[in-house]
């Protein structure tokens, strides 16, 4: 007997959307805030390192979030949701407390990159796996609302850090971020429950997935897209400051501006996907994101940069919000959903690991920095992903635009 059909609404179901919102707030919300850390570390107040070295911190953090899904997926399938939530929450809070004590580069890599990253990795699979078990026709909207937590986190955490740095210093600013994470993570621990679990223990890897052409094509395409996305997240703050388009204050606020636009880009496209299908949404939005990143090479002033950042924030929201929705129809055996999502994001994590440092190496350390090369590389990756998503959509559903796909 298969799992019971999802209730597709009701108090308990929407309570899990709230819990998912808080998980996204403290996983991708923290990752989306790294642009502010990149800009702060570039200033050399904590340590002196190149842009590429600094990018490794955020890349390792992002990599650990998605790689953690490889291990968290099978654990989730076995029914240990609560254990993942508790261990992951501890890792995030403890990592921030340790980061507040850091004064050396390698210490920051361990605390912010590894500890916070692993903690968030334990939370990421639950937040993308459990909501599809509560919704069917409203799945896109539900996941979009939950994933908007990453945008809200990407707004709140950078503002908190910037406003507190001059008042209480780096150490206490980071500790306060840890306390915010602690308070908000209590909610999913308290309210989230699994509706069902796999009838038997699953392996860490579903080997049949590697013979599933649509699944692997989607995973590898998202890998390419995330390489471009990581560059946008890491350098959206440092770019306008280095080019002289903004002062220090406005450059820090570019991250909240980007994430505020992304908040709408994670709800509206997902709601639209319920009507026209997820692949009809993710392909054009990814393509537009890539084109907008390429446009940054020609941006002449502050106003144009802000306009591009707002639009890119909106359209890039699909990279975070849509994969869980797309993985669901690509997984025929829903009891393997956690494993399939974990595997997929484990592969995708390599894109995040490579994107930031590669861009930093292209950017260089000698003025003038190679921003044309950086945005050409990042925009090219995002544009390519949009084209490949379109090819996958045609492969699965044909050329007819009227088909829900």
C-alpha cells in the first residue's frame, strides 16, 4: 500500500509551511547573506586574504549545505526528522558562536564554512522534502511561500550584521545572528511531523537515479545554474562598491535589495507553476537571470546596477524555489524522495563549491579587477542552464507551449 494522499491544505499542512519558512530562513537565508560577509572580509578588518580565498568560505558553506543532503536524505526517509532538526539547529547556532571568536582565516573556514554549513545541510532536506507530502495541487505555492524564508533571511541577517558592526563589533554581531537562528529554529522543531516514512530502510544512494535521464539532466543543469547563482550572491555587494557606483552603506544594502526582490521571485513563479507546470517556469526565468548578469558588464551607473540587481533577484528566485517542486514529479517512487533530493543537491553542491572561487580567480587581486570576466563567466553559466532547462522541457513534454510541464 502506498502513502496516503496529501491533505493539500488545512491547519497542520500550512503549519508545516511555516516550519519550512523558518528552515529556509536559516539555511539559504544565511547563505544569501554571505555577500555582506564577503564585502566585510574584503575590507581586511578581520584578516587579509584574496577575493578567491574569501569566496572559499561561502563556497564551502554552500557546498556543505547541499552535500549534507546526501546523508540527511536517507536519514529523513528512515523517519528521523526530529533528530535532523535538532542536530542541524545546534550546528548553526554553535557555528555562529564559534565564528564570533575567530580572528584567523582558517578559523572562519571551520566555523562559518564547515560548522554552519553542515548544520544547515541537516535542515535542508527536511525543509524541501516534507512539504510535498502535505500538498498536491497547491504544491508550488506552498513551496514558494516556504522558500521565501530564504529571501527574508537574506534581508534580515545582512541588515542586522551591518547595523551592529559599528555599534557592538563583529563578535557580538555574529552572536546576535546566532540567537536569532536559535529563536526561529525552535518553531520547526516544535511543529513539524512526518506523515509517513519509507516502509524499509533505504540506501544512501538510489542507483536507479543514474539511469533516469530526465532526473540526471535536471540535476546537471541545476549544477550549472548554481555556479552562476553563487557568483551573483557572493559579489552583488562588493561589485558596486569596488566600481565606485555606491558608498559602503549602500553596497551592504545591495544584498537585502537583491533578496527582497528574490522573495517575490520565489512565491509568484511557484504559484504560476501550479497552473502551467514547473519546467515552463524555471527555463525562461533561468535564461533571463543569465542575461541580466551579462548586462552588469555594461551597467554605467548606480541606478542601472540597482535595477539589474532587483530584476536578477526576482528571476533568480527559481534556482532556490523550483528544484524541490521539479524533483517531485521526477521521482516516481515517493518513498525515495528524500534520497533523490539529497543525491540531486549533493551533485548540485559541486557547482556552488566551484563557482565562487573560480569567479574570484577570474576577478584577480590587482586593480582594475576583471569584472567583465567574472560576470561573463557567471552570466554564461546561468544562461546555459536556462537553455538546457528548455531542452529538458521539450524532451519531457514536446514543443507545444499549451502543455502543462
